[in-house]
C-alpha cells in the first residue's frame, strides 16, 4: 500500500513549501522509491486557470491539460516525475463536486456536512493516486496552519493518517524560526504555537523543518524538540541557501531526511549519493561565465509570472556551465526605447494573453531578426515573430492576430494568426483552448530537429490562436521555415529563420518540461547560441 507523506506549513507563507516537498520527493526517488506528488489548495477557485499572474504567478500546465498551481512545476523540475489533473486539488473543486452530487441526489436526502462529506471527498480525491501504485504519495497542503480555509483539509489529512495507519503516514511541518535583529535573538515561539495549533487538530508532526536566515544552535534545536514534542534527530534546519534553490535536496540529504522517512515507513533501501545534484550545484556555484538574456514580457516586475521560463533559462545555462543573467524587459518600454535590447546577448518572448505590450514584443522580434540576436519565441512569442515577419518581410501591412484586433473592434487586414475556425482550410471547431500535450513532427535539417535530435516530439500547449495556414505558403516563400507541424490538425508548431545564428519559435510551452539536471534542448541551444553571441 502507498505510504503518505504529508507536508504542512506554519507561521508564515512563502517559506518554500513546494520546493521542500519537491526536494524530499527527489530524495525518495534517489532511494529507489516511486512517488506521486499532490498539491492541495484551500482557495475557492475551481482551478487556477483563470487566476491573475499578479496574484498567483504562472499557470502550470500538465500533459493531460490541467491548468494547475505553479508548485507542480517545482515538483516536476525536482523529481522528473510528470504530474497530472490528479496532482492539484482546490477547495473550489471539492465543494463544486460535492454540491453537484447533492443536486443529483447522490446523498439520498441526507444532511450534507463538512464532516464527513467534504472531508471524504478530499480523501477520495487524494486516494485516487493509489491506482497508480506509487510507493509514496507526497502531499503538500497550501497555506499556513491556522487559516480558516485550510481547516477542513487538515481534518481530512488527520483522518487519512488514521485510515491508513501509523506505518503508512508521516507528517512533516515546515516552519519559520525568525531572528530578531534588535534583540540579536532567534525565536522558537512562533513554531511552538504553530505546532500546538496542529496538535489541537490532532496532527502530531514527525519531522520539523525549520526555515531560518541564521544558523541555529544546538540549544535552539533542543528547545524546538522539547516544546514541539519532536525527537531532536527529527528537527531539521533549512537555512537560506547561498546561491540556488537547487541546493535544497542536498541540504536535506545531509541531515538524513530520507533516512528518517524510510525508517518511519519501515522501508529498507540502500543509501545513495545524489551525484547528479552534487554536480549540478557545483556547476551553479562555479560558472565559467555569465550571459545576459532579455525576457520581453508583460509582467516583468513579477517574480513568478514566468517562473518556468526563468528556471528553464537557468537550466539552459547549466548545460553550458554558465550563469544566465535574466534581464526582465517590459515590452511596453521597447515601444518607446528599443535600445534597451542592445544590452542582451539573447532575446526571449514568453507566452501571454492580452494586447498590452504587443507592439513592443513585435519590435523585439524584429530587432532579433535584423541584428542576428539569438531568439526564442514561446507561444505568443511565436505569434509575434510571425506577425513581424509578415509585416516587414512579406510586406503585409497591418498583419496581426485577430485576438487583439477584435478587442479593439477592428477587422484584421491580414490575419496571419487567428482562431482555427477563422481559417477556411480547417474544418475543426476552434475557440477553445488547446491544452496539454500535443504531438509535433519536425523537419530534418532544421535547428529544431538538431536540438531535439528526433523527428516526433510532444510538448504542452495553452493557447487559442494559431498561425493561419492560408498565409503559410506566402510566409515560406519569403524565407520563413516551418520546422514543426502538428500531424493531427496540420497547424504550425515551430518556425525558424535560415540566415540567422539561432532564431526559433514554438507554439508550445517547452519551459514546462525542463529540469535542472535535464535542461530542455531548445533552452540549452538558445542559451548556447546567446553565449556564442556574447563572446
Ligand atoms: N494569447 C495567445 C493565444 O491564445 C497566446 C497564448 C500563450 O502564449 N500561452 O493563442
């Protein structure tokens, strides 16, 4: 039977619970266990698909097309284990399903209550993962202990522990141990209170992971152990790392966290060094050089809106043993001052919705094309590159995507990007989002093919608009190379330029599949070309 590892957070949010849970997942895989990871989100949105990047960072898309919390990105980057629709459960989804069942009469007229109906629904959704037969299911509960919204989830997680038994469940509490500068003192009280709150609900944490900015002394650790009723050996320190969040698996391994978990679950597996991660961290700490890459976006002031893109760029750098210095450029600024682009060795345009900054992005694609600057266009980035090419190389004035012209009530003169249903040659119904993994066939002798090293690939999508096949011939005649096509619906998946050091764009979101120890080939080659350009 699957073992459950349940990670909760205390004191404050933003402690890196997702990264800690993912790192623990990595340690378990390294010990030869199969795992599944699961994020419980206590907010009432049914899924994060429509949440603003301002509030919630990027939407992470899985192979099966679920629009999920960005923590799933951490899970995949650290563990290499794909997540799915089942890996993210929001309170909104739980209530929605229970209320639908109630309307259908599934509860036979009984009173529908938080306990047992909501708690049972939570447990049932968690336990679906058992069908995949993993050794361990790692559950991360979003939010902080004490949140009203999270209470019913904690109750369900408490019950789950009883349902599966002590040997099959383990609770890890990630907490914050602050250092008060004025008093020059480390404070354990918030952690004591947070654990007390957990105990009130009936959960006794087995392991305490203490996030801290400073070193904790033996005295602090003893105190935490005693007041929180956790053996001293199970009080783990997770001090702020010096250079990279990818150090965390090593920090936890050093303190034997995997051993504690295996012992608790009574699983015997030989210890193994985390060799690929040790090598990774040594590359991160001693880069051969730095390369500046400009990311031209709409949400450049936000840390998390392009999370996976930024991470994939760093990964591309690791492949060359370089540090990528990301220059966040607001697309709107390029509209008035394209010279900002002079400072970077490579230009990336990420995905996006909404017309703000669109003309700046198109200018950035033009600048990259005309000045031989390595360019990677992602989703909207591909659409910008095609629009730019249509306008400035094919001479199609006012070429655009119908997405933004429609917003302004204008009929697009040359709709080089539009909905599938707006294209005469394609009969399929469009208008809905193309979500999740889609196949693509690459043309030989292209940069895309040389990056991937194979003809048939699959990447994840999240968009509505496509390159208009009615313009494909004209674009190709003028030198645009369509290097990848969807074999099922015949739409353009990838484009590139011939007489250019490296200009590649994809309709998909390759950043979602990059791992630090397995950088995505497009990001690897894009960063390598940018390094070449900077030398
Ligand atoms: N807004 C564009 C579309 O829907 C691009 C979406 C994206 O970049 N993810 O097609």
